[in-house]
C-alpha cells in the first residue's frame, strides 16, 4: 500500500471540529509543514491534545495564535502568551494535566485499557470531577483514556511502510499518540527504503501509520 501524500493532501484529511493529537516538545517534533498548511486552510474548532503549545509562532502554537483551537488538553502552556490570554478571556477551554498522567492516559487508549490509577493530583484542582478508587487502603484518581480522531507527528526518519525513528526530545508523546488515534499522519525529515532501519531502532511500527508526507 502506498502511504505517501503531499502536505496539502494530508491537510485535507483534517476537518473542522476534529480532535487532533500533536506530537513533540516545544515545537521540536511537531509536523511543521502540515501545521502551516492547516493554518493556511483555516480549519477551526479543533480540540488539540499535546504536551505544550510551544511558542506563538512555532509549530502547534500557530494554531492557537490563529484562533483555530476551541479546546486544549496539555501539560503546560507557559511558553505561549497567546494560549494564556485566550484561556483567561474565556476563548479557549484549557485542561491542564500532569505530564506523566497525560502520557499514561494516551498509552491507556492505545493499549485498550479502561484508564489508569494515580495519586498524582490528589488534594489539588486536578482531582475535580474525577472518580476516586481505593486499592489496598490507598486512594487513587481514575484517569480515563484519551483518544483522538487523528494524530499528526513529526519523525526524523521513516521508511516506505511508516516505520519511524525519532531522535532526542522530538519523540515526546509521539510513539504513544500513534497508537491512540483513528488516523495517523507522519511528517518525516528523511525517507529511506524499507528494510534499511534496524528493527531495534524503530520506535513506531509502520502498522500504526496511515499516511506519510513526502515533500
């Protein structure tokens, strides 16, 4: 199966109102060209799930700056003043989760689990509205799985089947996100022939990847 698409073809697969996971950390590992295409397209009312909203004019931060996001689930927003301003103005619905908790929620969705139990957030605003479960005399928050319609991720290397290699912090959340979305689109920096990536270096198997952006 040929998984290759252009940036424009990939952008056309993302529509108003979708829930979109975006991999990466402070813009590193974001699918930059695809995000730029989504900004140009003007797709709106998105729910974005990501580690952070980078900076106002970097990566996923551009979608915030352009007011294309209605709901955000992230672990921190302190590097993007536009995110903070829109949240304080009531223009953007923001849910902040502890970083490890959000990672586990995404992993749980990909693994078909009903949720994860954690003590992180007990006694804080994080526990508001969440179910508590007692195990062996200890109280935990039940954090439910987090899924998306589509995951858009960057990778350093992809082969023709979508087997992916990430380097450094660029892999942040991306391997988990690739398991927890109905559609996965990857924007690699380099494309190599299938079979040239050592199996032990593959962080995301190609079975999870639906489309590969070829520039």
